[in-house]
C-alpha cells in the first residue's frame, strides 16, 4: 500500500486537515479539533504558518 499525503475531497475549507487525517487513518473531525487545540496552546502564528505551507504544497487528490 502506497500512501500519499494529498488534499481530501472531504473538506471544510481547503481539504488540508482532512487529507492529513486520511493519511493518519483518523477521523477528520478529530484532526480539526486537535489542530484548533494546538493553535490555542502554542499561539496562532506557528500553526497558521504550517497550515498555509501544507495548503500550498499538498497536491490535489
């Protein structure tokens, strides 16, 4: 099985977090909740920057 990190069609905004969730075999809602929790813990800027980098670099499905 050759897994690739790609954007998902199960998207709320860009499909980035849903694509990461599919890659990790977890529910997309869990990935979104964890992402928001990490944003609140670490501050907004690092998480938002990582999100935008993934959004730009991850290919479409």
